[in-house]
């Protein structure tokens, strides 16, 4: 793919070769992301960050990526202080932001919002999460984590655990992993299991898939245990949430029979899904995972603005 000017809305728009190219470039960005080297790659470029939903890691890592590369950013982290409060449409907000910047990064609670934004923007739009839909840059950093921390993606057995119904991170990750030679196990209570259409499409793409209700069923075979938060904000009411809250707890007992070289991942923030006692073990990869967001987003920003090929 010629990435210059391309909107990054869904990981499904990227082929395996595109993904591997992004990850290869991201590997080279690690010294810059750590502050060990300086760069002026994005000097003169401006990124607009339009966050209609709360974010810590995604917003800060995009901003860090832009600053580390010598660029600048503008935007908002709370739409209450913008003209959205006056009734401005998303289309008009995007038209204005594209006039002020070279690339737009958007997070929005409505599924499909990033795709809509791309239709009204004169500059590349990067989806930083649209409701329960897609989160492509999270997927790319997840793939980078798996590749760097386990040595490869092909041949890995990956257990996706927790809120698989509403979790946009696991939807995107499933589609991406299906482009590789992987075994995927979806571990969740029936009410939070992976949507059938996602499972079906992953199978059609070549992934080997199975469903499970408990981690104990798969922990001995998993190379990667990808844990997700039960997303309270996606539930229609408090009662529905309480029925499944805290259904999974990853602690040392849960990992007793795990492979010695297995890793535990989490897109964060965590609530009670992973006990802090896991943090200091060799299994914990979730803080490294959060760091990998910076070099991954550096590579993507460089590609869509045309300063990298």
C-alpha cells in the first residue's frame, strides 16, 4: 500500500504485508520513543487529536509520538468545551480540523464515526476507537507486543479473555490475527462472548477458532493471554453489568499451569481483571504493551503523512 493520504479506520483495510511493514518501521522507532535519539521527521507537521471519549494511553502516546518526531499537536480531550456543545455536527468539526492540521486522530463513542469522519476530511484520519467498533492502532501495538515479546506471531496460540462482546480492541485484534497462522480461543461467559459474525469471519480468513467459558480450559496451551476489562460504560444498566463484573481474575493461582514463556497482555485500563501481584512476574507484558504504542503510532503518523514510505 502507498500509505500517504490513507485513512486508517479499520485493521481489516490492511493486508498482512501492510501490517508487517508498519511493525518493521516501528521497531526502528524504539530508540526515538525512549528518548535515546532525537528526530525532526515530523517537523512542520500538525496533528489534530479529537477525543470525544476519555483516554489516557491512546491520546498521550499519539501526542508523545508526534512530539518525539519534532511535530506539534492541537485538539481536545473533552468535547464539552467545543462547538459540539452548541450542536455542531461531526462532519463540520472534521472539516474545520482538517483545515488546521496534517492528520486527524479521532476517538468517538459512536461506531462508524471514524469512517464518517474520513468522508469529510482533506487529510488522513486515524481511528483511535469508535464505540464498540474498531481500534486499529491498538491492534498494531498489540501485534508488535506479541512479535517482540514472544519472537513471532505465526504459530501462536492466543486466548482472548473477558468482555469480547463490547471490546473493540479484541474485535480488531481478531481480524488482524486471522491474517497470520494463529489459533484463537475466545474465553468469556455466554453473555459476553465474541460476536458470531466476528468468529465466522476470522474462520473464513483462516484462523483456527474455538470458544471457552473458563481460562482453566486453555491456560496450559496459551502462548498469549489477552485480558480485557468488563466495560461498564457499554452496558444498558447497572444490573446487567453486575451480573458479569469480576467474572475473570488473573492472579498467580490462575497462572500456575501457564507456559513458562507465556505472556499476559491487557489494553488497559485494568480494574480488577489482573491482580497487581502479577505485575512483577515474567508473565506481565501489559506495561511494555502500552509503551509500544508510541513507536507504532510514530510509524503510522509518518506513513500517512508521507514522510515515511
